């Protein structure tokens, strides 16, 4: 897989997970090209997808916990939602 293919795969996987509510898009939004290549280079497409899933889910879970602790969010279908939004 070329570096361009790797970058596209990693970013597409991360944004798809975020849109599905199964990740937070950290890799898509926060990782630069060099960081993605260093982290995921040399892996097969399946390995890349698994690792992106694991990393984005872990940061999403942590972020949800922090939001829940604030008292202004509650869990809805595994995603933290503002209590104000949930009341609508």
C-alpha cells in the first residue's frame, strides 16, 4: 500500500467510525500525514482498520466518561449526549 493509499484508508476509517458513533475521529482530525505513516505504515489494510478502530474507540470511550462526569451529558445508545439535546 502506498503512503497516499494508507492516508486515505486511515482517514476514511476514522471519519466513518465517528459518523457511525463508534469513534471520535481523533485520528482523522488530529494526526498529521507523518504521524499516520509512522503509526500505521507497513501494516495490511485489515490491520490498519483494526488499529484505527481500537484507537478511535478508546479515545471516544474516555471522552464519553469525562463528559458523563460533568453531569451535563447522559449516555444514549453508547454515545454521550447533552442533557439539553436529549430533552428535545
